[in-house]
C-alpha cells in the first residue's frame, strides 16, 4: 500500500501566524490528495480535495483563503493555515487513494494555536 | 440524508474477549463500505473494504459483515489484544463520486 508522510507531526504557533503542513506520498504518485480535519472525539471531516496542477476543491464551509492548498507535484501537497486562531487548533490529516480504491492516510499533524 | 451511525459509542472489554461493533447507514447510491482503525493521535488505517455483493470479509482477527438489504455492517474482533484499543470508524463511499460519509466511530478499550 501507499505510504503517506506528514510534516510536522505537531506544531504550536501564536495566534495570527501562518502554518504550513506538508503531505508526501512516498511511494505512489498521487494526482489527488485529500485534506481532513479532526476535532477531539469527533470523526474526520473532509476539508478539501487537492488536485495536482490545478486548484483545490473545497468543501462547503471551508474558507479557501484561510486554508491554502498547493499540490505542486505528484508526491507533495501542502496545506497552509493562514492567520491561525485558537479555533483552528485541530488534527489535520491528509490521504491518497491507491489503485484498489483503498485510502491511505498520513499520520496527522496536531496544530495548537495559542 | 446520507448518514452513518455507529454503536456503541464506546466499549470496554477484557483482553482475550471477542466483541462486535455495529454500523447502520442510509447512503445512496452506495458504492462500498470501509472499516478503519484509528489509534489516538494517528491517521486511520484501512481494515476492510466491502462492495455491495460481499457479505463477509476478514483481515486477521477482524471480520466485517455487510447486509446490503438492511444497510447494516458489523466488525467482529476475535481474541482481543491490548493493541486493539483504538477508535473504529465505519465509512461509506457514495456511488456517484468519491465522497465518503464517515461514522462517528466506536472507541474500544481493551483492559488487561
């Protein structure tokens, strides 16, 4: 199966700063990657679909200007949380879809905004 | 409305015991149903994927069942181990696109 990594695994930042999270597909070329957010004791919520070489598709209620997604290559997608606020504190997870429709998830990035 | 409901919300069992987790869904059109295991602070890991025509699928000590008529699925864990402590999430994929409908998960705790 595909191996997906994320960096950093955790980050603490001050309110108003921007944070970039990287998602890499280590052994699989992914034209599409997904970004999820998970709040404590809740299930994953899809934020956006990242498409290589084109604009990301955002889910309803997700601000595209706040959560900037760049999918510059077949193995790398980045999510930038701009002007982060405490309510953006969450667990951010990316995923790719393998050839057998299996979805492979990264280990997640814990963001804490002070 | 497309929904996936799981029960129980949480479950505590002793190591070595078996358990069954439930998933009911109202999703249309249906493509497939997945069970994921998510350890605390980690991304989900796929356990099984079942299509409409599959009734049972096993992955080691994990056995998933699917009843497409009643729109119910179960995940049975045999001879539980401490490492089975995690959240187990039932997810249904829509047949029309890649949209996934996520259940809230069952938090399973295995005690020694």
